C-alpha cells in the first residue's frame, strides 16, 4: 500500500562543557617540601565521558604541564617560597570537551631549622682567640640551604 522513502537530517554535536577542580597536598607545606597539584576535569551534564589532553598549572608565573589520565592530571614542585601562592589549572580541551579553568591557593610556611654551635679551641686559656661556629640545618620535610645571619650572644 505504501512506497518506500528516504529521510535525511544533519546532527551537530558540540563539545561538552567541563569544570576543573584543583587540589594540593600537603597544604599547608613548608619551604623545600614537595607539593603535588591535582586537577580533576569533569564534563558538565548533559555531557558525558572522560576528558583527555593536558592541563597547564600556573604557579607564580611558572607553568607546569600534566597529562590527563582518567580525568585527572598531577604535577609536583618543591621550589615554592614561603607565603601564599595562587594556582591556576587550565584544561586545554580536546576534540570532545571544551577548556575550563580551576583555581586553588597553596600556603607555604617557613621550614624549621636546627642550630648547632661549636667552639675551638675548647678548652681555651685566658687571652686566647676562640672561634665560634654555628651550623644551621633545615628540618625535614623542609629542604634547602638557609641564608642570613647568626647572632652569637
């Protein structure tokens, strides 16, 4: 009773939007301690799937790039000075997912130190020149070489 026919349509599929969340560990940290920054990129509904590609982490103007695996990318650094650091993680997008930016704040505290004092010669006699030496070392998990002055009292 009916003849066959053909219909056609064009379907446009746009990139899904994403959100990027950033976390750091440990937070707070101390000078010289290695800090890991992790970005988790997720699609915004109704988008679905797992984003791929790279995330650029910008910390104090320095860029570290991580590759997404299972929707997360991680980078580490141990070069942050004491203070508060703003972290921006930019997911660069891929063919299916659009880019997005996440932010975090990392607090870096001063590293603890120990100071050892020695004198030579020891014992000495009245009028003899004595040399006092202070050795300042960073306490783990901090790292680096302390600078500045030591006051002997």
